[in-house]
C-alpha cells in the first residue's frame, strides 16, 4: 500500500466515524483560501485528538501551534461547559485566520489565542499559575524538546501530552538527514527518554498525511514548587 491507498482508507474512516461537521470543513477551506500551508492534522487525526480530550476529561487544554485553528476546533468541541483551550501561534496572519474560523464555528468563547513565539509566551502561563489537563504540541519541530519541558511544567499529574510529527517518514533514522526539523525530533526523543516526570510511547501513523507518528504520554510527577 502507498499514500493513495492510505488516503482512501482515511476517507472510508471519515465516512463511517466522523460527524457531518460543516464548520470543520469550512475551516480547512478557509485555510486553503488564505494560503496557509496544508499541514493541519487530517480529519481522522482531529477526531483522534477530540476523543483523547474527552477520554481524559480535559477541562483546560494547551495547544502549541494553532495554524488556522483546525485542530483547535476539534479540541474545543471536546470541552465540557466552562472548559478552555489556550492556543499559541507565532504568525499574526495565521492567528487572524484562526480567529475567523473559531468565531464561525461558534467556539471563540472557549478559546484563548495568544500570538508570539511559544517559548516567549509559555513563561507567562506559568507566572499566571495556569495548569492543564491536556497539551497538544504541533509547532516548529526544532523546539519540540523545550516544548515538552514546558508542557511538563504546566501540566497536572495525570495530564495527557501529545506531540505530532515525530517520525517524518522515517527520517529520524537516516544519519545523513540533518534538516533542522529532523534534528529537533531527535533531540525531543533524547529528552523524552531521560525525563522521569512522564511515561510515554510513540505510534507510527499512516493516512492522508502520509507516514508519520504521534508521541503520547501521561504526566506522573509535577515539578516541585
């Protein structure tokens, strides 16, 4: 099987298990119309995030990397009454598209979108005493290791942390591949393997997005103080 077959299977899964959700489809269309890169999670992956958030009973979610807000929509729709997604986006242009998508989908009141470099914004969340039940990391791969460190700092015991795009078509195993994003994922795995505050695994994925994977873990300890 190849990418075309994987995409066909994704389409079958979407037809059988995903809801008819015009707001989600419109968000993807709006992202394309705005010229955003086509790197959103697939619909099946978005539903996967939604199910994980529901299973975790998440009331407070942190997302690092908003893009046009497609994954944000899936997470926001999983929240109970009074729940919140705090999502961080580097690009003001991308953030503007996301705000429109969130408003059009009727979930803007559940989402706090902050604009800037995530490594500049994350310390403010700690200073505010914010703590999260689920963290989804899907931003620049070069900084995945420090993003994980911050996710652990900002999570309660029992929180779920999900990191996207950790396989990159197997590039992590290619010693000749020194692209910054690949090196960043290797640093992430090195850090993740040493970190004792969580227990985690990674799963390879195939589908409409090709061959990649998620790392998924549960926080077992929080930082002192």
